[in-house]
C-alpha cells in the first residue's frame, strides 16, 4: 500500500495508505455514519463528485457482490451501473472478507473501476473537522505530492445532475398497466425496483426532458447529486405539469427539493448534510417517528413554501424539512430514501401511497 495524504481546503492533512486505484483525486469531502452498505453507497449517483468518508471503522469485511444485471437492465445488487463516488476513505480496511454473496474484495473492485480508496485515516477526527467547519473540498495525492496541489473545480459550481442523468428514454415493465414517468436526476436502482414491484410501467426520462405532453398516470421525481438550484429546467417543467394536470406526483431526495422549488420554496445548503441509515423523522400532525436512510447536502426552507403547501415530515435531530405535501392535490415527497437500499425500510409505504393515488 502506497502512502497518500488527504488535504482539506483549509489546510488540514491526514495521512493514510492507498488500497484502491492509485491516482490523485479531488472532490467534496463528506461523511456517512451508516454501519453497512458500502457497495450500494459507492454506486449511488448522489455521491458523484464526492470523497466519501465512512465513520464505521471496519470496512471491506464482507467483500463485494458480483456486478450482474437483470433482464430489465437493472443491476442485481448495486444501485447503478458503476461507482459514482470519487473515492472512499476508511479507518480500517479489511483485506480478508467473508460473505455468502461476495465475489471479490472491495480493493479489487475499486482498482477495476479506477476509484481511489484510502485506509488508516483517523475518520473520527476527520468527521469532527467536517462537523465543525462543514463539508469542504479536498484532494487525495501521493504523500510526496502534497505541495503541488493544482486549483480544483468547486463541487457547488457543477451541474452534477446533468452529468449522471440518463440521456435517452428508458422503459421498464412495458405494458404492465399504469404508466409512471420517472425523472432521472441520478436515480437509485431500488427506486425503479420498488415501482416495478408494484406493477406499473416506468418511463425513465432525462432530468430536463419535457414530459408534459406524454401519456402517463403519475410523475416520480428521483434523487440525485449536487445543488438543486442548478436544475431550473426541471423545476420549470414540473411547474408546467402542475399547471395543466392534477396527476399524482411523488419525489425522493432531490425530487423533494425540486418539487418544493416548483411550489415556491428556496433551498439552502446544510453544514455537513445527512448521510446515514439512522436519521429520525416525524410525520407532521402525528406522533409517528421513523428511522430513515438519507444522503443529501441541501434542504428545503419550509418557511418559504407556497400557502397551498405543508411540511409532511421533519427531521428530529435538527428540525430540517424531510418532505412536503400539497393541501388539495396528490403531490407529496420525502427528503429521505423510503426504498433504503441498504438501510431501514420503515417508510416504503411512500410508494404505496403514490400507487394508490394513480
């Protein structure tokens, strides 16, 4: 393992060892407090452009499943067709793995997909720095190259949704009955699986595709990476759809933010985001609280919602918005991931509510 250094934009440095692909990399350094699910997290397009720090100390002990695909084109075990995170940073990488479904080691997978991995980092201290300062840009380089850092492109200046969205229309479960248009902002495969499992045809369209004249029964706004303010085209199309039809609309993560923007709300960046499997949210108007899986760095300012909109869920840790609903039309969303792969499935009923509304 080669010696490497993680250098944050404030000058803080951490020394570690490379166990993935040996190449310099730059990105927004974020942390995830989940205890499992690194294959799913690495292939989640919402991590595009980010150096993902895992706070759970032991990583790699259950290997990586085979990267296979089903007849419908969806990956069997992963959340997309490749690794989207720019790098993974861990405290203790396990070179030996054991699991019934393991096909290769995490290191071999990273090397094959040319993604750096760093072990030996004090991820507890790194997380404390990010919580205090907020997420920031960083670079991973060979230890003898730390004084030759070039200018890096800031994460917030890039339209990441445009980079990860599909470029053409893709259909799943054709002829299955009700039709759902899914706006691909960086959709996780399990969102599509959850819809297919409920017997609908899914029409996956690019993030800025005008679907308003298409024949469909409901609209689904998917998750995705980056700043939703970069996606004004998608917001304008949502507004157009809402102005001419009461068809059901459901959103997840980025979809919650885009629906909120279409409803008049503004978005702000969280200091260090929500990336975990253990975020508690409460359904507004009830005492029901759910444990949820989340991955987002931006949030809806609920105070700026239009008068016809209300909060649907709130975060019990920091009070931030976790979902919205329209008071009269079947339009609602969640900031968390009800499909939760991997993670708790307590809120998968969101898909049932959407299907029932079609």
